[in-house]
C-alpha cells in the first residue's frame, strides 16, 4: 500500500485525526525561508510525545549544518529528519554518527533533468528521498509547501532507479493523487495544503484523499 504522510501538523488534535484516518507518517515544520505550517519546536515535542510509536514523525528542517540539525532532533524527539535543502557531503556522516537510530530523508526539488542526477547522488546517503516542487534558486528559497506539482515523468524516472524508497510531494490533492500514484508509483505520498481549509486539517478532504490513495494502490 502507498504510504501517506500528512505534513504541517500543528496540534495534537490534527495528529490524532491524521493517524485515525490512515496516515503512517506525520510532518512537523520548523523555521523555513518561506511556506506554510511552521510551529515552535516546543509544540512539536509536545505533539510528538502523543503520537503512537508505529507512526513515523518527520522533522522538516532547512538547516544545513549537522550540529543545528542534531540539536533540533533532540529538542523535538522525532524519529525521522527531513532535509529540505542541500547538505554538504560530510554532514550526512555526522548525522549518522550522532543519530544512528533516526531516519534521514533528503528532499529533491524537481526542476529539470539535473534533478534525476541530484536524487541519485543523495540516495546513497539517506534512507529515503522526497520529491517536491520548491525552488532553491529564488532570492527567498522555496523548500516546500508551494502547492504546485512538478514534472511527474522525471519523478517516475527517479523512482525507477532509486535504491531507496521515494515519497512524492508537491501540489497533491484528492483530485490528482490517484493519477500521480499510477504515473509515478512512489513508496509514499506527502501533502500539506491539499487537505486543508483555512489552514486547518479538513477531515472531509483528508478522508477522500485516503480513500483515493487506497483505491490507487
């Protein structure tokens, strides 16, 4: 079954709703250059403490130095770190050494053919990839939460050759996730804005999303 990761979780109630409806992973957003869903680290820790151990808890970070990322993980208590920006090669080794029990997921923002090479280069250093639609070339970087889709043909190519599981993100909604799964065949799908209304997790939208993902597996 295609895994479902619900991002931008902002309260214990949202976390419980997402898990109850079928999410296998929850995403928590720390400080970012732009985008939705940022909450304080102390609140992330409070929410994570209530999440069942069987659910993966992802900390989304824009930091690019191991010391800062390690400190964030320790404050928040998550079991997975989602690296939303590019990291120096040695940073991965430092993270592995300090956090051997924590999963590492590298985000690749799919903007062209070069993204395939970037994904393959990162895959050997992490436990999974997440393909998103940000833009690191802008004066204010976009590292997620854009609500835009990207070229799923490139994503499908990455899934085909990646040695690690791949999550698909970027503009997914109940209306397009079935097509996305059929075309890309990802290990999991990830979304924030596509199941929200007025910045709050929408039970009706989320229920429909989960039903469609189940039907598309």
